[in-house]
């Protein structure tokens, strides 16, 4: 068995792991070496690649709003931030906005969230039912109290391009990527001292970053840390409509949880499954009945022109679902202080990757957060069983 040393070993090289690697490599104050361990260099089945690839500022907690605002700024300057030799992947960003719809029972929550978002500097328009109907005449609004939509910076983009740009720049700046799988963590006292790989390689280290997505609980368990994160399937459906009312839909989030948006030249839709349970991290089974029984009836009622649809294709991806409060877990995994967590995003990890990557890099460089304070997302609440809930979960 060979043994070598890296100051930081990142477990998982998709968007979260590559964001951490990127920000470490861009910070002149960080002088350590970085190894990213990723078992699938194609990323074909990663949560990043299989996500719906969008960003919004409409959350209920300031920390989540601030993370996504930073994400939007990063996307806006993406080429300059990640280019190598003048080249960068095309994000194909579409500034379409998120449109959250609220019934009478959800209106107070939407208003409260809007106050939080506005206080953080997010440009969100709140509309009552009449305003909503006038702006979006293709919607049936009779059962709604109103809605809210991001005026700028919310929309869709190419998830793989974001990840690949981060990875490309990190590698250019000296980060090493290894196609391998972590099989064990060597813990001495309250620290991880080495990472064991499937290839037989042993890597000594000063810090480990857990960015393993749906498999993050397995990695945490190797250090004796309990992490309430599990893989949850999310089926996504692409469809065409016989008579679409509008080709350029924002991401519309119905009170039922069903969502739909344009995916030119078609449309994309999904919803949390009725039976939302943990699945194996290799299980990417599409459930066609979800469209027929759950999604289509809501679409046809909310947008009457969607009464005649044809599904063209579908796929399934995973949420790395935090069963405690559906919020990210970021920071040291007490009592194993040098195991840094970046897990449990429950569906909003892609958009928060730049902010979380910067934050974890700050911890590793300075021992504290120097931009957005992510203390509320720390592991202490997990250990205490005290949720820090996020109400705006899709």
C-alpha cells in the first residue's frame, strides 16, 4: 500500500466538492495541497448533473437567501472567475424567475418570507391575486391569494457547466483530482489522520471535507459521526403541450408542491413524491405514475391549456435529504473537528455551491467564516436534535 499526504482531502468532486476546491485554490492565503476523490469522472449519475439546474433567492432564512444571492453574482461573473486560457463553459443562463403561488393558508408565510428576502437585498415582487392574474393571464388564480416572483437573478442554467468550470479552474490552479473511492477514514482521538481508498492507496491528511452528496452519511459514519442525510428520488418529466399558453414560463411552484417551467422547446415538471422515502444511492428509478396521478391533474387545473400533454422523456435524480430540517449541514463534525461537512442540501445544493464552497474554504484557511456566517447551519443542531427549518423547500 502506498501512502502520501495532502493537506485537504475532499470526498466527492461534483459541484459542492469542486466549489470547495475552487475557492481553496483561488485564495492566496491558503497554501496547502488539495486532493479531490471522485469515483465517477463522467459525473453522469451525480445529483449535480441530474438536477433541475436552477437558482432562486426566495427562501425563508436569511442565510439561505444570502447564499443564493452570492450564487447569482458568481453566475453573472462566471466566465471571468473560471476561465482558463480565455475559455469557460457556457452556463446558458435564462433569467426567468421563480413564481411561488400561495393559497389563503400559505399567504402569511409568503408575506413573511418576502420581508426576509427584501431585508437581505433580494429583488422579489409580491402580488395579490388580481395582480397575479393580470401579469400571468394563463394561470387559474381563483383559489389563490397571490404569489411572488424574483425580478432578477433567478432562473435556470447548465448544472454540468457550473461544475465543470469550477473543476477546470481548480485543476489549472493545482488541485489534484483522483478517480477513486473512499473506503475508510482513519481516526485518532478527535481527528481524521488518513483516508483509505479503494485502489489501496492511503492518503494522510490534515482535513477532510465530506462533499459526498447522497452518500455523505456513509462517509460521516466512517468517522463515527451520525448524519441524518439520505438519498431521496426525484423524478423529472419533460413534456410538450398541444396548445401552450406561454412558451417562456418562469419556474412556477404550485401550493401543492408541483412545479413547472419552460425547458425550450418543451416544458419541465416535477413534484415531491407522495411516498417520499429513502432509497439506495444507486437507485435512480423514474416513477411514471407520479406524472399521471400527481403532476398532470394539478397542471391542467392551474394552467388550463395544459390539459393535453405528451411526455417526451424523463429521468430521476437524488436529493441529499436532511431528515431533521431539510437544511444544509456545513462546518466541523463535532467531535471530529477536522472533518468538515457540506451535506444535506435537500435540493438546493447546486445554487448554494459557490457560497458554501467559499465558506468551507474560509474555515480551512482562517478557522472561521469571513463572509457569510453559516454558524446556524452547523453540526451542533444535528447533535442536539434541534431543527433549523427552511419553509421554502420544493
